[in-house]
C-alpha cells in the first residue's frame, strides 16, 4: 500500500482504503451501515474502519442532531484526489 501524500499520525493506510474511498465518492454520502457488508465482517469493524479513514483525512463527517443517529460520511477533496490518482484511468494516461 502506497503511503498517503500528506502526513498522518495515529493511523496507517490499509489495502482496502482506496476501494472504500472510491465507493464513498461514487455514492456521495454514506453511513457505515451502507458499506459494512461490502468491506467488513460486521458493523462494529466498519465503524472502526470509518473512524480510521476519518483520521487519515480521506473522509469527513457531518454534525448529528442526535448522538443516537448514525454518522454520515463523504469523501474529502484530498481523498478524492488520492482516489483519482490511483485509478486505472489516471495511471494509463
């Protein structure tokens, strides 16, 4: 897994990060409940994965009116650039 082009402390990129980030970018906004069946074995590991992606700067989250509601996430600008940089269409040009 290639390192991110910006400095991050407290989290390391994982091989599935680009795939998860791509899907989040395609969907626009998601909750961990939307993607856990695709990339993780349970909702609990998905929540951990989303927090790690947040810490890496790939995702951002929105304010919640009620803490019992699920968090919504979307791709950051730097996350979108990182995903596009690693896409097959970008690397073939």
